[in-house]
């Protein structure tokens, strides 16, 4: 997370209505590489004037003379030159990152996502919503409808960043699609492995819009009755997020999504290093102890109450509407860590392999 000064702004219905979602082509990201050029040997031939003193001895007489002559000299030298250069390495367009066992690994997407069964199976009165979101929803799920070898991937949403998770700059997201979080008059940019849908940092092979009854609840709490972005009520762009997995594989398999709402900024990992930063004062001995870069930390965070949560989310409509407790994370529809590996709260499936390759992107 990086920080800079920034003024906070209230979110109003007018702001929502004014926002237009623009789809942007995914941009390439560059990394700085530094190189040292190897030693080189060069031979230089120069012609220089040289003074020669000679002594000539003849019988009965010794003569000393000084002469200036021209001599040719060959000098061989070895030079080592260090050059710093910046090279650009484009991101593979079908890749992103994930956390596994405390490390950051690479995702390689292999097929288009699937939403099964369609949203109308769970929400039969939301026909328009299902069409706009291509049948994708968060709020219910049926694991038996997924492919038999599907495994869970936990999608970590920095819900403490409020409405900026959805990407519009009018809601305090960055132009790149990252959410922001303000505490104690300091604004932090929350970099994520996937930016919000429709922005330059959005991940490939992700759904653009999803429907959730939780979105409807937040909209209504803000006085919005007809949806936002010219979308049906309860339909919003896929928010910025990170991934957490419990194993790695070089084979492409289906993964079903379990959405996790993270309300404690102290345990949201950096997408490159996997480490966490203490931002908000906490009543715990170690505010970053449950850094969400492994499954055990997620299980612990589901049961951990931390005073940092209330301090961080006092003006956050997502938290005040849906949660309003000091739990570090909330997994909608899943109340016990024992359910994490056997239940889901969405109908969305992604196809990818997640080799233990660090760092990403490859």
C-alpha cells in the first residue's frame, strides 16, 4: 500500500448516477531490470615522440649524444563498464497472482469463466439483473452444480476501502482501477492483484458485472432506488480483489469462487510481497498476525474481533449496512471456518492453473 495526502469526499446519489463505466484495454506493466556489462579488452596503438640517450665509445674517445626519435607503442587495457538500464516486460495477458502458504504465486487463466446455475435459480425475480451480469451472482451457491474436480479460490475484497472497490474515480478509486482507503487524514492506495472491472488493471477472464442482494442493500441504504451506472439495481462491476488458494497445480482445473469481505486494513496483503502493514491502531498484540496470505490466517480472521475494524469503517456504507461488528473478515453465507472448504457463496467458476512460480507476472 502506498500513501499520499488526499481530501475525502462524501458519496451521494448524484455521484453514482454521474459515473459511466468505460472498458479499457489491459495495459502492459513494466519492471525495472538492472544489468552490468561484462569486462572488455581493447588494444590501442599510438605514435609518440621519444627521447633516446646513447653513448658511443671509440678508441681513445667516448662520445655521448642525445637524439629524439619517433617510436610506436602498443598498449593493451581492460575496461569494465557498469550500465543501468530499464527494460519493459509485458504482463502475460492471461495471468495474475495469488497468495499460497505465505507466498505470491502465478495464475494462468486457461478458459472463459462460467456462472452455474444462473442467478435466476437463486433469485427468480431478478431477470434483468441476471441478463446484465451474464448470470453471475454473489449471495448463494450450489457446489453440486460445479464440475466435479472444482476447488475453492477465496477472493479477498478490500471492503474497508468502501465504494472505491468498484473502480470509478468519482468514488475515490485511482485512474488505474485500485481502491483507496483514508485514515487519520492519510489516503492509502490499496493495490490488488486484480483491479476493478472495466479498468486497465482488471484481470482477464473475469466477469465484468455481478449481481448481489448485498449490493442492493447498500444502494438502498444510500437512497438509491434504481441502480447505478445505468445498470439494474444490485448489479455492479466486479470489485478490485486478491486471490487466496490452498494448493498449487500445473494443470488447468475449475475453481469456484468464495467471496471474502475484508474489513481490517491491517491484514490485507501487498499483492507483490504478500506482507501486511499496520495502518489502523489495534487492541491486539500483533495487528498483522492474521495477514491473509494463507488459509490458516483466513480461518483465524473469521473469528477475530479487532478494534481496528470499527475505527477503519466508521463511515463505510458497506460495513455499516451489512456487518457493523468488529470481525476482521466476513464471508457472506459462511459463518464457520469449518465450512470454508465445503461451501460457497457464489455461482462463479474460473479456469486456471496456479504453478508455484514467484514472482508474478511471468
